[in-house]
């Protein structure tokens, strides 16, 4: 079946999606404890919210393509981050305000106990010119229905059509919205709106990189959140550079925002994840006891496609809990991830053998000494090491290689590694250094990897189990509510 970039998705395609899903499930590279789509491509996590005693995880998804074609939102729900229900394709391009893609956005629970979804509708006039609309939606899981309403169009006197990814947050009983935007002189900024007299009004632009200029041509996927009583903002900075030279990173600052939305920066601008395979994270709204983040374990500047990946691409990180030590953000897999540990693996000389391509390594008392940790099989491997006070990830010896999309040598400099936790899945790994002081997301492609070899002495290696899924291959009806 041949698809065009902006073909509409409807129930006639469900059999096709089922076939693609079956092929995906049989693919070695299909990850076992990282969320991806039922089929097709995925990227940004969206609408992360706790509602009706469930965690809602929407993901941008194009079920009929492994490329970033006409974007929709797929939905998973879970109560424990181990057992997931795939609810289907929910928000789809369906009206004159979002016909060329349902782009990213957020969700919140309002005073009535309803879940409100805010998202960007993408409209393209040609290959260059575009506009966007900000919309609100409500979802009915029982009726399999999404109801949408228009909020406002991108202000073309201020911005190009690149205006997207609304995050709505509350301060002092007032609602505010933050969008990523591109000005007419091709500079990235954050656009702030406030909700007054039943409508959204522009307040100001904010340069999150003030004092640490990134020279970005676009800022996208912002987020505002608290860790305990400390306030943070992060966003994705798109820069005109190659991936290996540092384009497309996510960076955060601790802030104080007053009643007039004046922002005081309390820290410098810092990367959330040091890896090249991390982008567009989002924090769950409406969780009171902890702060949980999910990210796209990929990057819009990077599209590696081994020939085996012909029915799906990309995935999310595991959920990470954010904490603060001093003025620095730490992140670590949420405690529920420990439930995936099936058994402790005993070493055979300097090697550990595991099954099904999923394993976890915890190493302590490294004390910044040199070490080697290889993950692979008898012929291929990805190598983690500290050498001459530098922490390096070496992807030179993989089954699939691409210098443009997967730079072989990742040199993270002197991180002073004291302890290490590595979650290893079929085609990705997440590295946490010094109990979450640093996080590094990495994609890799080695078939049938089953062996860890290391000169580290104090470590535990756990065989893991994967997530459990209940699959529902279906598409929700989308309706536009006219004002």
C-alpha cells in the first residue's frame, strides 16, 4: 500500500496496522520495556497526566509510516508503569485547523475534574509557508471520541508558522500557556499567553537562554514544573549544526516567576540528558508526591533506519523521577522499574550472559578509575569506558552504523564516575551516572546481544522482564466543536 505524506487515517487502515504490528513484534530491535507505537513512527511524548486513577501517556505517532509523516496521537494508559493498555489512535488530523498534523501539546485536569488537552494544529500552504493553530480537546475513552475546539491562530505579525507545543500551567489561580516559537528573524523564543475573560491573550516573549545564548533558530517542546517547591522551565533548542557538533539539545533552568510572569533565572542553562538520542521530554501534570518525566529516546536531527525497521521506528525513555540536590536536577528511573528485575545473574569469569536482549547493570565504588563495560555478542559490541579521565561511549562495532545519525564516539569528558546504572533494551540503553547526577540516552543496533564483559568488580547484573501490554487496534472519532 502506497501512502502520501498527508493521507488521512481512518478505520479502513486497521488491518494494515495489524499486519505492521505483527512484523514489529517479531523484529529483534523492538524494545521490550520502552514504549513505542502499535506500528509506524513515534516521537514526542504528549499530554502526560494522571487522571481517573490512571497515567495517560499520549505519543506523537504516524501509524502508516516510519518517517515523520502526518502526525497523530496514540495513547497508552497504565496504573503501575509495568502493565500498559494501548487505547488506540486518539487525536488525528480531522479539520481545517489541524489537517496537516496534530503536533505536540500537554494535558491538565481542570477544576471540574475534566482532562483538558492542548495541542498544535499544523497547516502547510506549500513546502515553505505554513501557519499553526492552538486547539483544546476533550477525550471520552468510553465513546472513543475526541472533541476539539479552536483557541487561536499563530500571530503571523510576530512569528513564522513555527509556533507549537503548548504547555498550560497554573500560578496563583491563573492559567498561563507557553509555546515554542520562531520569530521572523529566525530566532527561537518562548511565547507566553494568559487566560483572561475567557480567552487567551499574548503577554510576552521569553528567552530561556538569556546569558547563555544558543543561537537557536527554533525553540520547541517547553515545559514548566515544580520539584518540591522549586520551579523549573526547560525547552528544546534547535541549532544549525550537525548532530555530533551539538545541535538539538534539551536544556533547563531553575526559575522564579512572579504574578506578572516576570522570570528570574536562578541557575545557568544546563542539559537534561547528555546523550545525542534524547529530545522533547515532558513532565506529568497532576502528580502531587513526585515529579516524573518521559522523553523521546531519539532526536529530530537523527533518523537511523536499519533495513529491519520497516514497520516501526523510535521509542520513549523509561519514566524518570526528577529530584534536586543543591541547585542541580537529578534523574533516576522511577522505583517501579525495579519490578522488572527477574533474577540476579551470576558471572562467568569476567562475563555475564542474559536472555531476550534486556538486562540491567549496577556498578558501585568506581571512584573515577578506568573501566570497560561492553554489551553485545561474540562479534559486535557497544563499549562504555572511562579512559584518561574521560567517559566515552563507543558505537564503532555495531551491526548498523551511521556517522550522521549515530556518531560512533561519544566523548562526555570528565564526569568523575563513582557509580553507574545502565538499563539495556533491544536497541537502546539509558545510563545514569552518580545516582542520577548525569543521564545519557543511547540508541544502538546489535542483533542478538546477550553478553556483558567488564573489568568492574563491584556490580550486580539483573535479568529483566519486559512490559505487559493489552492491545486495542482502533481509531477514535474526532469532532470539531464550532464556537
